[in-house]
C-alpha cells in the first residue's frame, strides 16, 4: 500500500482563495480586516513563521503589521502593547507569536487579549467555548488538521483518534474538535508508556512532538490509518517532521508531508480566523 498524500498546500490554496473573495466582499461594504502580530526577541523560527503569515495576509488583501519588541521587553511593556491593540478599532486580530522569552508569562499575556480579537483561539474564553462544543475562534493548527482530513473525506465519526501532544496550541483543542465530530479520542504525551502499542490501535494518528530524538515509525501505525505529522525538528541542519515518511507511507492509507502538510493549513486558518474576527466586530456575522 502507498499512502494518499494529504496535500496541505493545495487545500490551503483553496481556503485562501475563499478568504480573498470574502475579504473583497467585506471591503466593498466598508470593513477592512486587519491582523496585528507581536514578536518578542529574535528567534529565527518565529520570525520565519510570522513572515509567511504576513505574506499570506497580503495575498488575501488583509491588512497586517508586526510589532517587533526586543528580547528584554518586560511583562508590563508587552501587556501595554496588547491593551493598545485591544482598543485600536483598525485591529481585528491579535496574534502574539509563541514561545515568548522565558521571563514573560505567556498565559497572562494571552488573557490580556480581548477574546473577540484572539485569532489564535488561545484565550481561556475561546478555549472554554470550544470545550463546551462551541466552535468560534479555534486555534489554527487543529482547525487546519480537521479541514484537511475533511477535504479528503477521512472519516472521524466513531473512529479511534490518537493525538501525541497535550498543548493548548495543538493537542487539547484538536481533541475537542475530534470529539465534536464523534471520534473516540486518546491523548498521548511524553509520559505515555508503551506508545507503539497504544498508537497502533488508532485509525487517525496525529503526532506533534517536534523532537529530533522522536520518530513515528511503521511499528506505531495501524495498517490503513491516517497519519498527520505536526512535528518540526532539525536534524543535521535539516527540518523534518515527526514521521518516518518513507516507512509509514507503506503502512498508512493517508499521510501528510512535511513540508506542505499541516503548515500551510495553519496559515490559511489564521486568515479565516481574522476574517471571522472582523465579521464579529463589524456586527455583520
Ligand atoms: N508558535 C507556533 N505555532 C504558533 C501559532 O499557531 N500561534 C502562535 N501565536 N504561536 C505559535
């Protein structure tokens, strides 16, 4: 068996085309969607992610700007910037790129964002809504994963889904989205014992570990499963995902590549969320 590749680049391009049409419609009625991002410090990976987010905004006709703060920025200074963006009527979406430097309290920073501008879907209000089964502003990576699976008609209802990650950015919200779609969800993480034995029962296996010493191998995968690779790590200077692509593609029915899988979907979903936020704020939703 050779797995069908879940082409995130293709599905993201389609989603972005829809966003662009929607943005044109909104602009014609006087709403100009706008995203503000915040980067603290000079982490090259974060800067590179942000660059692709801004490029995508530009292509979709969404206004955007980045606020680049020095690594020594204090909690107070960062929160002051959030307050300014919260009350700026031009700004519909606020995204603080994570991770923040260690001296800053991420949770508090996220709580300072007004929930209706929280295009990352990380504010406890948005996370709580999702946990209650209400899908408003949902974190971009999980939203993109579900969109990609749905595009390829990978069934979720009644299926066993296993997520190797329990972060607020990926694992937890994805578990809620899967549950909302009637999957049977198992969460695994760094303390899970005998991972291959557990993961081999999964019809859908999502791995978001991102460590160079971890790999999803054929022995982790149930024959015919859908495998979604969210990991990114650097090995010998080269970026790679969590999954041993060559081996797993012989066992799985569906597989996402790295790059060109989940990454482009995340960016496309950020555009969707920015449009949704602008719509909420214009009262035209
Ligand atoms: N760092 C890695 N992924 C993300 C994301 O989706 N949002 C933010 N804010 N930071 C990230």
